[in-house]
C-alpha cells in the first residue's frame, strides 16, 4: 500500500510536465541569539509531501514520479536516536 505522502508526491509529479523537476527545501533552523535557538517549525508544504519534520532537508521530485530526500547526517543520527543505524548509510535515499 502506498503512503499518503507518496500519493501526494505522485500528484505533484504528474503536474510537472515532461522532463520537469521540483526542488523543495524545508525551513532551516533559526538562531535566537548566541546561546539559544527558536523551536524548530517545519514548513507545512514540505511536511505535506514528505512527512519529514527535521531542518535542513530538501526534496527533489522528478516528473517521472521518482523522488529523493536529502538530509544532513546529523538529522538521521542525533535527532532520531538511531546513530548506529544511520551512521553507515548514505546521506540521501530515494523515496518510493
């Protein structure tokens, strides 16, 4: 069964046209001052397409329906709590 996010990406890909590509970044983290950062709030449109809530990520979507999510290694290890699981994997992964 296809996830709701994959279905949404497929609908957007169908609208891109032949050979089209969409590069969709999410919001970066914002510093409040030298010692603090604002609480991170992901972009709604990025979450709508990916379900991913970490900063500094980027979705590349092609007209053929294929997509790739780029995220920093810190995102996969420090925030998810799975440092050993993601430490040896590549920085990006294709999405179905």
